[in-house]
C-alpha cells in the first residue's frame, strides 16, 4: 500500500492526497457540466493539491490537460510563451501533431520581440496592445481551437497579476489581459474548462481593481480546512506510515493545540514531533511534546513568514500597512477586538469617517477571506491560534 509522506509545503499528489472526496467529486461534476472554476480558500488549505487531483482525473477520462504555474512571470508575453510551451509538452502530443504550423507561427512572433536577459530575468519589451500581442493571442486561440475536452489549470494567477499591476500601465494591462482571458473562455463550441487558484485571493484582487466582471463567468468553488474527523484520520495514518504512533487521543490534542486543522499545519506539527521523538519513535507522544512541537513551528519563522509577505504581494503598500496594523493589534488579544476599535486604529490615517469605514470594510473582507481573521460575536480575532502566536512573537514580543 502506498505511503502517506510527511510533506510540508509543496502540493501533494497520488497517495499523498488525503480526503477531499466530496470536493473532488463536486468539482469534477462542475467541470463535466462545462463550468470554469476558481478554487477559493485561504492559503495552505490545499488548493493546488486539489487542482493536481483534478488534472489526474482529466487524464484518466481521456481529456487533454495542462498545468501552468505563472507565479514567476512578469509580463503578458512571458505568459503566452510559457503557456504555449506547456501545450507543446502535452502528454498526448496532440498539439505538436495537429497544430505544428500554428506553433511555428507563434514562435516566429515571439522571436520578433526584443529580449534582454539580466540576472536570469527575461524582460520582453512591447506595448500591451500591440499588433504582435494580438497575433500571439490569435495564435493561441487557433492552437486550442477544436482540441476537444481539455482542462487548463492556471496556478498563482493573482500573484502574476499583482506583479503585472506594478509595471508601466499596470492596471490597464491587467484589465486587458483578464478581459482577453474571459473572451477566450467564452469561445462558442469550446470544450476547454479552466481552473484558477493561487496563494492570494483572485476575488480580492479583482474587486480592488473593479474587475470582478472579468471573472463573472467562473464558478467559485470554496474549500475549507479539514474537519476534525478527517484531521484525526489523517494524523493517525501519517503516524502509522512514518513510524510514529499517533493515537486518537494524541490526534485530538494536536488539533486542539493547533486550533485550525489546515493540512499544512498538521504536516508541519508532525514534522516537529518526529524531530523531537527521533531518539525513540516507539515511546508514546506526550502532551509536553505536542506543545513543544507547536512552539518549534513558531520559532521557525520561515514556515509562517509568507503570511506577512503575501500582504505586500497583493496590496498597495499603504493598504498592506493598514492590514498589518490591524493584525499587530489583534495578535495581542485572544478574544479579539470590536469593529469600532479597529476603526479607531485606522482613523488617523484617513481623517475621514466614510473613507475609513470603506477601507476597513475592504480590509476585513480580504483578511477574512484569506484566512487571517474571523468574526465571532461582534469581535474580530485571528482565525488560527498558531498564526496569532507567530504574529505576536514576530511583531510584539
């Protein structure tokens, strides 16, 4: 029987993909019905892992499929280039066999661009609305015309768009790119289904730029952390497959300490437990060891630091700064703070009641949607005790 590995961070595939049966079945049913999907969830929930599971299902059903991670790309032309290269590598060889002339045409257009390479970065200089860009888009559309059932997964699209926004004419280029993608998705008779996801919220990004209409043809498909029963089964099997016995009682204690059973948090905690128990994995796990593993995660700032970095990635500096003010104050209180107190924290930055209210509403919606905070009985607090304790150590202590 295949082993469940203790993988902390990267998307999981095959036997390492645990649970999510209903999510897989429901999302695949939506795709079969002809829908495009936005896999929405806070970071570290397992969006990319679900997408890879859907790609595997597409392959088993005889669909064509491709997965493109666009996080490292900096321009639209880089997107077109990388996207085309992934299609050429399609496992069935369909595009090379049936669209060779189109591929050559796209290659010829790409070769016309002035390319400068500096520090391993490719900077392609062109106007976002040039004839060459139109030729590239037409070529890609021709490449995919009549390809039959196909699943295209675009990972980290919000990250790419956030980088593009900061370039010259950034907001215009983002709008132009997203509306082209929308027109592409709506081609009559197309058998292509698109799936989008990323570690920052696409809905947050498009709402901020007032571009929600560019994605109103994509079905939102939310996923959540494991429920307690699934988290317990996961920990018990993870322990069994890796030589560290995790009883039902121990699993329940781990979940109670972590507070929010994201697969990533469970894997990270188990990794620390294994290190603590490395001298004798046969002895039962103690409550003190569970607490020590939790403390070790917080001490290893690299594992949680990205939660702060993503604020800078997806928001203008002033908005990111305001969100950090909110989080710095929330991490000081387990019970959280009222909306009025959050308003008071920000008011001096706006000196206008309505502007402050509007900004606060936007920040709360984004921080809630991306898994930073939760509202309970009128107070806002950190969604994850682990993230709260990390933030306190990093920003207050």
